[in-house]
């Protein structure tokens, strides 16, 4: 009887360990991808500033457009715009 209880306990623990490990791996992957996105925005001044003013995350953001026009005013030459956007 003890052998059966021991086997059942080991089986239950291994069945619960698999989802826990998968959940932990998923959390770590999400954290890593979030860190990558944050790093990307920190490296690009224009995108960082546009993201800062665009809190509601809409595609048509007036404040983000204003930041773009502050950094690249109308009439900016192509080379300067390419340098900022690159």
C-alpha cells in the first residue's frame, strides 16, 4: 500500500510540476521580450519621445505627431530626416 501511495504522490507532483515550469518559462520569455522592446525604444530618440507622449496607444495620436514635427520640422532636408529616422 505504501508503494502505491508513493507512486501516486510522485505522479501527482510531476503532473503539477510540468505546468509550473511551462508557466515560469512563459513569464521569463515575456519579461525578456518586454526588455528588448524597452531597449529598442530607449535607443531611438524619436520613437522614445513619441511613445512617452502617446499614453493611450492609439494609431492617430496628435501629441506623437507634434513630437515628430518638433524633431523633424516641415522643410527638413532628406539627409537629416534619414539620419533621425534610421
